[in-house]
């Protein structure tokens, strides 16, 4: 698994960089964040949960949505709004309360 980054909406805040347990993300000189080695990504989703712009999405394995499915999340007022984008354009929304630690 790995992530995809939308550089047009990334604001280079670095929140995802500080959350990545594998130290796989970097941001430099107001450029969009980039993943250093996608094959080392654990798929933990820590980076997508902290991105205030929703610029990061996690590719899901084929068994969880088909080839090319992606997962994104937005935090809002104590709720995590998860969205699965399936191949073909269908979207599935799942809202869940945030835990005590914000996840």
C-alpha cells in the first residue's frame, strides 16, 4: 500500500511528515510533501488523518475495493469522515466518532 498526494492542495504544513512512523514523507521549501519510497509505506493512514487539506489519500488493496480504490478522511467537530473512492467513481462515506487521542 502507499499514498497518493495532490500537490495542488497540499499547503506544505508538514503535519503528515511528523506523523509518519516510517519517516517516508518530506516537505522542503514550500513544495508539496512527497513520499520518499512508496514501497515502504505501511498503509497505517496516520498521515491522511492529520492532513488539514485532504491532500493525501491511501491506496487500498484490491480486496478492499478493487484495483485503484483510495481512502481519505477529514476530521470535523469530533467526527472522522472517511471516504472510500472505488474504481468507476462510486464513493462510500463512513462517519465515525474520534477517539480520545483524536483518532
